[in-house]
């Protein structure tokens, strides 16, 4: 299941730099996966293949972009310092969505942003 999480800040708020978010992401993921920079966005690759609990067969073709590969569990982060920070999952299982939700919540809470789904 694909999910988009958006973090915004008030106009007068001090938002974190993309570098600060990337550093926090690397500490958050630690040894649970890898973080790759691909152009202006980040790709987090988690271990294993996506598994869908209530589906007998994997009937949906995985979608992958950039450095992320089909068949992988991955999260994409687009960190625009002038706009919204986006944390996206595409064709993701519960494990991947839970990791992405946790990091999005952490960023919004720590840097006083507003998290929107």
C-alpha cells in the first residue's frame, strides 16, 4: 500500500535542514537498513522483501524509482528546504509503513512540524 506523509512548518518556524534530517534518519535506521542519497532525495532500503499479511499471492507489481529497486522494502524522502518534507512508501508492507510512520512522527515532534497523511 502506498502512503504519503507530509511535514510542514509555520512560515515563521525554523525548519530543520535536509542535512539534519538525513543525519537523524541515519541514526534512526542504524543497522536496520541502508540510507542512500539519490540526487535530491533519500532512499532507505530495509531488509527482506515486502510481505502483505492478508494477501495470498503477491498480485501487485512493485514500483521502484531511482536507487530503490523492485522487490525491496524501501522508503523515499524528498527534503525541500523551501517547502514540505515528504516521506513516501510505494507498494509497501506493514513493516515498511510502520518504520516510515515512526520516522515521520519523530521529525514532526522533534522539530515542531505538522504531520499530514
